[in-house]
């Protein structure tokens, strides 16, 4: 996804949650591993350092696209609730009340 420079929060959840905070710079690319534990359904976000060959890294990635026909009122309501939860988590991280994994210059290329 393309994002403007500045602070951003990335959130993944299932049975547990993982939050990654990034201070993104213009014109740079960042990669993170989304690790999904099959046995317990736990999710973890891990920033990756700049790969020597990003195309090799991405060759086995399965891209997911949302079918607009599947976006129902229930899906929109869930997105609204999750959005509120993510904003709340971002505020807590900013106040130092919640930990996060950091995505920064070491992962930029």
C-alpha cells in the first residue's frame, strides 16, 4: 500500500494482536512479515530489513484483493469498530501505555 510520509500504525489481529509503529519517509519502501500461527491463530508483525533482491522476496507472496460485492453493511460496521480500536491503540502507544514493534530507517530502502 502507498502511504504519505509520517507516523503510521499497522495492526493485525485474530486471537491476539500485534501493533507496529512506523515513521515512514517519502520515496522509501518498507516490508513487514505477517506471521500467522496456524495452531493457535496468533498474529505477529515483524519489520524486515531491506532485502538485497525485493523481487525475489515478493515472488511467492499471495496478494489479496477485496471483492466490492462482498462489502455488506455488517462488514462496514466491523470496519468502523476496528478503526476505532486501532485509533485507540495508536493513542495508547503514543502515551507509552502499549508496546509496539518499530518500523524505521533500518527497514527503509
